[in-house]
């Protein structure tokens, strides 16, 4: 784990010691001095999530920590926007590129200690590729490194007390008709419950965007929801197409991986400046994190209320004779295509992430963009990649996949996507705001 007292000299020494080993196998173009280090280290973050098979439930918080460190380190030199957290100003002449590298590396090394060796190599190659733009014997680079370490350590200390690591009693929902209860095959307690008790980055609190209560058992919406997922989400005998079946598994993958991949490729194709990319990735990852905290808070809240409909289709369909709705019919043998996650159905995590991420990207770019996404399953299997030619098409597939997989009802998906969209707009309009008179 990276120690807060690690000196600038040790960082620089590490960079050039390892660079001597890795440089011969790296092409000069891959690590050119004009490389956008924000995109470079966002890719390192994505690669780290994939290599460690980090659960989706913890990934959004990690992405927000890493990109807060990167944003505040770069912005503390540029002074273009209001900071996310760290209020200080960098020493005069500090290298922005070096600050980004050091901040990203410091954060990632602390959050992913098992990846130390791989991160060391990435750090060394990044620093070695920096040119001495100031022709000052490397002083700008060393100031930037020192500044990046300082900012990242401050951000790490801040988020160490955000509640994510606090322990709460296991939550098992209840046995009231319509209420969430543990689902097969594990029948375990609510997973990722810590998200419900984690402090947000930008939104006022995790109830600011809490959705209204879910539809009732006797409503027409519930009837439509029930019958749609019963027909489309069943493991066998479904009306899904072959491609929809594949998409259900694909979009079960890590939302932070998917949407950071999309953003990185779109930024590269559109030649976004380092400054603009820095803000975009800050907004993207913080919006996704605050969305996760909001959604899990609502899951935990509504899941504890016996009269709210939060049970999963895998529970509702075999017990439909008890719901009092004459238009729902039980199927005792019904099973979903994708194993149901162990937390209340309402609201939905992945659709909210899709709404948040797509909204951030659409605030900056036209919808027509080409990007390729990958998924590695929890078992470590890489699924065939998916190429998209629009942001909205990816968003739609990701949302619909929750119904095709048999995990969520259509109305829940729509409402949850809207929660993510609202949070993304709030973060975009209220954080990292341009400072009057600042220059690019």
C-alpha cells in the first residue's frame, strides 16, 4: 500500500529504475510526451478493475476517488474550475502532466495494493515519457509529482471516513407479500449494503434524488411489469431473441468498466484536451458514484417497508397466487436467465448507472459515437465484445438487459435510469464549475 509519507524522490527514483526495464518493450508512440495522461490513467484504472475482477458495487466509488485525485491535482495547477475537494494551490511551475500521473498512481496503489507491481510499471513508463518542457532540469516534473502525491493522499484520507467501510447489521428484508426477501440460489442477506450508508461526493445527501415509492401490487403498471418480465426474462421458453439473451449476460458486467471504456474512446476520437477530459471524467465517475449511493439508500429504505413492492421476479412469479392481482398468474418453476442479485428490486442499480453515464457523455458529445465495450464475467470469462455507434443505443441495451435477464421490472428500469440522469445533471451543473476569468 502506498504510504502517505512516500517522498517525491522515491517516486522519481522508482520511475527511472523501472523505466530502464520496461522502456525497451514500449513503442515511442505509445508513451509519447504529448499523450493525454488523463486518458492514459483512466485506462489504467479500467485495466485494474478488469484484472482484479472488482465487483460492480464497489467500482463506482473507486472511480470517483481516483478521478477526484486526478481532477484536483491537475486543476490545482490550472485553476480553471472550482475543486472537488482539495482546496490548495500547486507550487509555481509544477507540471500538470506529472501531477496527473502521480495523483492517479498514488490513489490506485492505495486502493489496489495487490496491483502494486503493474502500477509501478505504468507509473515508471508515464514519468519516463515526460519531456522537460520547462528546460529546468526536471524541476517542474518533480514539483508536479510532489503536488500529485499530496492531493491524492488528502483525497484518500477524506474518503477513508465516508462510511463505506462501516459495518451494519445484515438485512434480510421481510416476508410480507411484495416485500423483498433473499433470493435463490444463495438466499443471502442484502449485498453491498454499505453503499446505502456512504457519504456522497457532490449531491447534498443520498435522499436528495430518492425516487417515489414503487408501483402497488394491484396497479396496471405492476401487471404490465409482471407479465413482461415473466415472458422475456425466463431462463427457458422465453420470447427473447438470441441477441437479447447474449446482451443480458453482457450488460451484467461492470458498469464502471463499460462507461469509462466508452468515455475514453469517445474522448480520444474527438481529440478532447487534457483539461476538458479531466473535467468530463470527474463528472462521469462522481455522477456514477453518487447514483450508486442514492440507489442503494432507496433499496434499503423501501426494502424495509412491508407495504412497498420490492420483491424480485424470481420471488413474485412463483408466489403470484398470493399477490391479490387477478391479472398475474403464478409459475412455480419460473427462473430468471441471469442469477438475481441479492438486494431489493426497487430501484435498479445498473439502469441508474446507464442513465448517469450516458447523460454525462451526451452533455458533451453528439449521440452518434463509435466505441467498443468488453465484459469479463465474475467467473473470469471474457465475453465477445460489443461495438456501438451511438451512446443512446448502449444505454437502451444496458437498460433492457435487466428485463431480458429476468432481474427487474420495466417500470423500475425507466425510473432508475431517470434517477441517474437527474444526478448526472446536478453534478454537471453544481460541481467543477468554471472560475470566472480562468483560461484553458
